[in-house]
C-alpha cells in the first residue's frame, strides 16, 4: 500500500517568510509524528499526534513552529518567520498506534532551505 | 534522560567484508530498539527492531541482538555489498513513550 507522503519535497524560502509542510500518513494509522533532521542536531522529535487527543508539542523548538492534524489524517507543520537555522529536512512518520512495539514509518521528507 | 550512542563514521569497507556498527543506549526500563537505514537521496527505512531483551532482529542479512546486560544493540552483517552503502541510525523508543530517540548516524561506504 501507499506509504507516508510529504509535500513539497523541496522548499526554498527567504528569511522571515512563513512555510507550510504537509504530511499524508499511511491510511488507518492513528499516530503521527514530525521530526527534524539537521547537520548540527541530528534527528530530533518535534511533535506527536494520537487520534483526537491533544498533541504533544514538547519537541517544538520555538513558538514559531506549530502543527495541526485535520480529521485525524493529514497534518500540516507551519513555520512562521523562518530563520536560517530552520534549514533542515522535516520528516513525518506514522504508526498504527503509539505503543512501544509499534514501528514508525517515515516519509521521504521535505528539505527546507531558508536563505 | 534517554540517549543513544553510535560509533562515529564514516566506515569504509570492501565488498564482502564483515560489518559491525556499535550502538549503546541509556534508558530506564525496557525500551524497544531499532535500526533505521537511509540510502542516498531517500527517506528513513526501518531495517530491523527488537522489543525485549535477548531478542534478535534480522533483515536483509543484517542482525542485531538486544543485550540488556551491556545496554547494546550492535548491527552486524557477514558480507556487505556495494548496495549497503547508506547511513545507519540506531534508535530507541522508551517503554512508556512514543518519540524515537536517535543516535547521530553512521555512514557506511562499501567499495567494489
């Protein structure tokens, strides 16, 4: 079946602009995650959604970052007033549930470059 | 807090050589352990996993055994191929959590 998809695959923006990154999880997966992969920080957790519960935003680096998940499916990560340090690959993952044994399946990522 | 430590790369091997990538972890309780692989230009793919002590995960000729006593999950392959060239990430999932905690990744280059 279809895997996790993300769009756009690449995004170049100017410092100070807002960007929106989209994630379509695997159908039927109730848990959705955003991670960021950057040269300096490696792979770091950003935010987690499980069903209709309130998301865990503990990994978001600043209040310029926000995310929503509509209808328990598609998720959008928004970065306001982008800064050069936001340049990274943003990865979305989904899993059937959020149990410790569950495999998280990753999308191809969105490569963001802030000029 | 929980953490994962991987051996530094890059690792360069000749085709058919034996591969070991070391991974150790710090965590409370009994986390699940994973190896993910990222091929050039592609996203992260699950390679193998183990969810309890002494479990052995295996896939595509790769193996890793969950060693509670040494808090390790070393990745091994008996005979690497050029197509195994990629970045390998060790990760843990806390027993009561949901956010994967990744190591910094080990780059592997296999030459013909």
